[in-house]
């Protein structure tokens, strides 16, 4: 029963994060990415604070012994979120989602480089296959007739994947001494303040529709973060992590119905390879007994 509840919470968070991304994408033609990050982070904080208060974890959520570590996590996460939001304005929603699945694959590589984790042949093969899948997805966007901004969009989303992988590494360091609630709260706080620093670089006054979408994205993002954090209280990481890839299905549906985005065969084929590689890595980590549930609970699909 607990496992089923964890899966339900995880799927709920996946759906909400895709909806949030669609709302950000709808404002992207007019609203700069840094401004979107501010709204996403600022309006998530009240939701998170209410959640912590209801759970009587407010003191835990505000307590930290490593403020510099949270600052680094926030800086990396804001960079990832900003690149993702900018990429949403240049690429279809399903494509951004598919390329984003490269982040867990890169996390394996960074785990070896920065944390000294061992990568055996099986996981190395899965990483290589995943990178091939990403190449299949992005290659058509790198041609001369791909359209204005397509290559830039690919570069931004790939850069976001690198930042997200680095954020996951930082979270693994933080969870050794910090509570997950503190990681969630201080990420929203630091990302709000850091995003505010981008205001001199071209913020605009959004109209009523855009304001509603941005505020809604922040509130939904806060709820989604609570759901994903709660999910890992009821299920192990190895059980819940594969459900991240359900985002592809929801992104395809929303991309087609809301934005009229028709996926290409190359994108679908590449996404299938990346998803298969990611699931293989998760399965292998479960076999090896690697415990990363708390780290995943502090992550978002944007960083």
C-alpha cells in the first residue's frame, strides 16, 4: 500500500511539472527566462512553507548547518532552470523533455569524476547508449534548415542537463548532513534571490494572462515539489525513479493539443533509447544497493 501511494505521488508530481513547463513555455515569447525563474521560485515558497508548517517541520526546514552548500545548490539549480526555460521558448515541449532525460545519465559520469563512484561495464554501456539517443534527438536541430534558434535551443537544454547533473551531485553532498525539507526550502529561497538579480537584463511587465500563467507555474511547481518529496517517504528510489519517464507521454499530449507540436520519428526513436538507458541505470543502481532516494527527493526536473 505504501508503494502504491508513493507511485501515485510520483506520477502526480510528474504531471504537474509538465503542466508547469507548458505554462512557462506559453509565456516564453515575451517573458525572459530569468523573470520566469523568479515567478517559479517565489510563488513556490508559500506552498512549501505551509506544507512544512502542517507537518510540523518548519524548524527543520529552516535549520541548516551548511548555508554555503545551499547557495551553491541554488546557483547551479537556477542556471539549470534558466537554461531549460529559455530552451522551452525555442524547442517543442516534448523535445525539451526528451533531451532533459540526459541529466541522470550525466549524473553517473559526474558521480565518478567528482564523488569517486565506480562505473562498471554495464552502467558505462547504458551511459554510452543514452548519449547516442541524445545525439539522435538533437542532430536534426543542428542542420542549416532546422530553423532559427533551434541549435541555440539544443545548446541551452544540453547545458541545463549538465547543470542538473551537477545539482544532483551537490544534493548528494547536502543530504549527508541536511534534511530534505531544508534542501527544498533553501533552493526556492536562493533561486528566488538569484533570479531577482537578472532583473536589470531585460525584465518585462507581463500582461494579465502571462501573470496568471507565471504565478500558476510557481504554485504548481511548489505542489509538485511537495509531491515528489513525499513520494520518496513511501517508496524506494529504485521503484519510483522510472516513473520520471512518464513525463514523455504527458509532454507529447500537451505539446500536440496545446502547441500543435508533432513529434518527429528521430525524436521519438532517440527518446526511446534515452529512456531505456535511464531505466537500465536505475535498475543497476538498485541491484548495487545505491541509496539515492533522499537526493532525488530534493531534485526538480528543472534543476
